[in-house]
C-alpha cells in the first residue's frame, strides 16, 4: 500500500523511540541506584544509556512542528489551527489525568508531574496561534527562544501566586504546592520547547514540493553532485 509519509522522518521517529525505550528500561532496573550521570559512580556504558536519550524529547518536539507544517500543505490555515489547538489540548489532558495516574496510581492526583507530553501539547497550542504570521518571524522567534533562554536563568520566583506558577511553567521549573495536600511539578519548562516546535515547523519547508528545483535554481553554479548533498 502506498504511503504519503516521509520515510526519513518515520525512521528518525523509530530510532528515537528505541532510544527512549532504552532509557526507560535502564531507569526501571536502575531505580534507587546512583545517578547514571554522576561521573564519580557511573560506568561508561551506563552513562551512555542516559546521555544519548537527551536527544529524544527535542527530536519529538521538533518533528511535531515539522509534521504540523506537512499537515498544513494539504489543509487550510483554519484546519491547521483547529488540528494544532485541539490536539494540544488533548495531549495536556492526557498528561494531567491519564499519564499521572499511570505513573502514581493516585486517583486524587495529589502529585501532578507535567512532562514531555504536556510540553508538546502546550507548544502545539502556542504554535496554532502563530501559523498566521510569516514563517521568517516564526523562525526568528525560535532562534531567540532557543539561543537566549539561558539569559533568564537568573530570574527566580518563589511562592504559589499566579506569576510564580506561570514563570516556573515557562522557564524556571520546579515543584509548587497547591494547598496542603497537592503538588504540581513542572519538569519541562515551556520556553525552549516552544522554540523547538517553531524551528521544526519552519524546517518543514524543506519537504515542500519543488524545494529541490529551488536549490538547483539558486545554486546552479554548483555541480549536480555537490547539489545532491543539499537534498539528502
């Protein structure tokens, strides 16, 4: 059966899923043991099984942006907005109510940990509003968020007022008490992930029909063999 999916992206997703499974398996059997990234107690193999999986979440979020752009190639902006917004809200819902239950088996959700599914969902919601601006603007915002987010590390907020919660959700991260018996953990602060999904969205232009023709036109002074490197 003929598929409209892009094989290279599917292969990359598969590789990332294998690496993620490796990390989760290592985490299961290594629970309660020393940190695998502690160079004083770890081994090279154990360190590698943890270090390599740092690429998983960024690639997942990046490809979510690229997939959104590819989806838009056959849909209207209105359709894309609806898709991104509703899918993002659904992922946030699943993270809060389903994933947390599967992690802790606590129907009261006394400890709510917001991780990568939440980050992808929120990033999709933000991207849904940005699709109406020029892609160059989205790319510029992506670069600023990714390259400049560490400049905000010195801004720290405590307490559980609205501004503190918002700032921890966006950049600082950490655990915030809500009442006497409820905790919420922002494990994946959003600023960087929003930048990554924006970057992935812009990268989707690489897969537009006619992109190879555009390269050949703009780089006609380069041999065909050298041009092929642009199209890998």
